[in-house]
C-alpha cells in the first residue's frame, strides 16, 4: 500500500470491507421486492442479491469485493405482475432480511474497530514524534 504504515494499511482494508458489507446489505434490502419472470419465461430477471467475498492478503488485511450471491430466486404469487406465469407465479429475490440486518450490525462494529486502530496508530506515531522533539 505504497509507503503507508502497515497497521493503517491493514485497518484501511478492514474499513473498505465494512463499507462493501453495508453497500451489499443496503442493496439487498432495497431490492428485496424486485421480482422477475420465472427462469424459462420471457421478462425481466429478478434482483440477484449481493454478498461480500473476502480473502486474507499476504502482508495482512483483507481483500474484499462484491459478488452476486449464489442464492437461487424463490417462487412467489403475484398474478398482477405483467411477467407472471399462467399460475400467477414470479421469481423473487432470495433475500434474507435478518441476515442482511446482521451484516449491517457487523459492518458497523468492524468499521468502528478498524477506525479505532487508525486513531491509536496515529496517537502512537505522535507520541514517538513528541519524544524526539
């Protein structure tokens, strides 16, 4: 991370991962009712939920990215939808609101913890610089 203090670089990667977690959960909750046509039918596809994929980096920290979830859409009854099947079925996103709310809470605490690491590292750097002065 180009000359950055390694502690700050690790914490920054955690901040980025927490931000992506909020983004994914917010998108999932906002689009949980974005139904679509069944797989074999013509019409719009249902919303595909997002998830955060994380991997440890060699120097510490995590690499995080958004990816479509592998959760398959579920059937729901909405005969008023223009793309509904003859039986009135549509494909609904498989969004788990409870899980997404937990992801939001986890992201909040993760963000706060990583921000505290950055503040502590800054305080320690300032203390060292004050000792040299």
